[in-house]
C-alpha cells in the first residue's frame, strides 16, 4: 500500500490582492489628472465670464453717461420753458382771482342801497 502525502499547504498559498499599491497609485494619478483638468476648465470658463462682465460693465458706464447727457439736454430745453409758462399762468390766475374778489366786493357794496 502506498500512502498519499498531500504537500499542499493553504497557509503558503499566495492570495491575489484586489487593490495593490500599483493599482491604488494609478487610481490616484487618474483622479489627480481629472481634478486638475476640471479646475483648468473651470478657470477657462471663469476667465470668459469675467471678460463678458467687464464688457457689460463698460457698456453700462457708456449708457449711463449718455443717459445723463440726454437728461441734461432735456432739462435745459423745453422743460425750462414749460416751467416758466406754468409760473406765468399761476401768477395770472392769482391776479385774476384778486380782481374777481375786488369786483365781487364792489358789487356787494352797490347792491345794498337799492330797493
């Protein structure tokens, strides 16, 4: 009779590692590259938005100065003439009211003596 000897020892078996140091380093490098690429893309978009903001701010300043110029021109012309005309008509109205009061007073004085 032959005796079988099993030389296999599970303790000495080499286990396959799922995440080796090399795999973890590769994942870390890929994540770092993606992070740097994302930051670069966001910086590019931010620069474009900043230039758009500066352009719009310049247009806003230009329009504000044009608006102030137009307001100054509008105040100098017809608006002043209308204000002067309103003041003149108010003065004439006050004069007419005072004359009407005087006439009414005279009519009341004359009507007291007649039968």
